[in-house]
């Protein structure tokens, strides 16, 4: 598993949850917000932080 520091988080990239799970469950790794918008397209669940825009494919 690849270790990613907060400084290395690219908010334009979509991270895979299996490879990069939440540090704190249900919180954004970048800004620690718990406010997300979610969408499903093509069978892929995408979670995006409403504060900073970090995206994860769940």
C-alpha cells in the first residue's frame, strides 16, 4: 500500500478506496470534512468532498 502524505494529495485525481482508505472513517483525508456529494455512473460510486473537492471511488 502506498503511503500518501497530506502534502502529496492531488484533489484533481480520483483515488481508489481500496488503495487509499480513509484515515478517519467518513472524513475527508485532505480537509477532515464529513460533507460529501455522491454520484453513481457506470456502476462506479464516486464520493467528492464538498469543501476541498477530493474524490474517491468507493
